[in-house]
C-alpha cells in the first residue's frame, strides 16, 4: 500500500502541502457558516465532519483494497489518533462559532511551539536556548492576539490553545504510526475513531443540556450539501497532507502550514466581514516569525548531525 518512491518527490510534496493548506480553512468557514446561519451546534457539526469523512473514504478503501484494508497494522493507535483529531476539531469548530476565523488560526498556531516543547520533554529531542526563546516569543505573540479576543469572548478565546495542544498530541500519534499503514487506511480509521468519539461526546453533552452539543439535522438542502463538502474535504485533503509528509521532510513542509492564515483571512472577510486589526497582525507576524525560526533551527541541527 505504500510507495517506496514517495520520499523522493520533495517538490511534489511541497506543492501538495501548499494546496492543502490553502483549501483546509474552507472546512472551518463551512463550520462557522453552519453554526452562524444554520444554528447547528459545534458538536453536531464535528460529528457530521467525521461521519461524512468516513462515508467518503470507506467505499474507495474497499474498492481499492477490499475488506482487508481495514486490518490496520496499528488499529488502536489509528483509532486513538481519530479520537484526538475529533476532540481537537470540536474545540476548533466551537472557537470559530464565536470568534473570527483569522483570530482562531493565529492563536492555534502555537501548536508548533507545543510540539517542540513536548518533543523535548518526552522524546528527548534536543531543543536549545534559541528555540526555547522562540517558543516563549511565539506564545507572547499569541497573547497579543488572545488579549483583545479574551476581553470580548472570555474563556472561549482559549479554545484554540486547547485545540492546538490536542492537535500536537495527534501529530505525535502520526509520528508513532509512521508509514505502517497507507494514508487511505489512516484516514478511514481516523474517521471511525472520530465518529465514535463524537457519538459519545454528543450523547453526553446533549444529555447534560450543553447548548454546543445540541442534536440537530441540517435545516436546508444547502446545509446538507455543505456538510457533505465538509466531510469530503476533511477526508481527502488530510489524506493529501499525509501523502505530502511521505514525499518531503517535515522541516521542508512545516512552513506551508502558515498558508492557512492567508485563506482564513480572505474567507473570514469575504463571508463574515471579519478582518484582523493592527495589533492582531503584529501578533500573527510574531507567531509566524517564531515558528519559522524554530523550523529553520531544526533544519540547521539536522544538517549538523548529518555532517558529524
């Protein structure tokens, strides 16, 4: 199921990653539209996101590989990966319901700093004083974005931070699974894990009467179509991301994650009239600059290790 030539196409990997990062915010714009104009709860939107992802990827998986394709080499890790992704998506969709898209993405991009810190603490990765400084500066940039948002939205402004932490754990799972399973198998199993997690979360949340877990069906044909598009994008675009990471090194692809801020800002302004103010742009630039510095330092360290 894995193509051994994958790792020898860095330019194609960069092209796939750039395209995927520009498209991914469309998912979050759909989630914000469904919450704002269709009055659908973030919990219900997240459930449909994984459920329709599963419906989109499962038939292709069976067509290509048969039932044996579901026998993943690391099934429980793949399911846990899906559950973590489900929890992160739930927090993100809840955040975009209340906050502008660009603000949510800017705060969410503390994720690379969290990943670097977790790698140092739990995997023994060497993180020198320069990268620790960049991590602290990056968090400072996030605070610049969070501060005015916190005044308006309260604790909801911290939802993207919690989402970033869960997504960092999700990336740990990707690293642990490696190339044991194909991208299609991984996305299908993630769809199963995310759907099961959200089914339980919806049952508990709605049972407790939490508004953001209210059960509902699409109230219009447009809403149903948008949810189908949401599920399709989540399945296929994340599959492209997995494929891209098998074609090119992490350090080469990581900077393309910041492309999401571009399309998130455009979509937020075009659809909802949201545009970051000057102070938030300063915070965004600090976050992006700190993240790019961390990526650059990782590449420098990798080259020095190879040279030695």
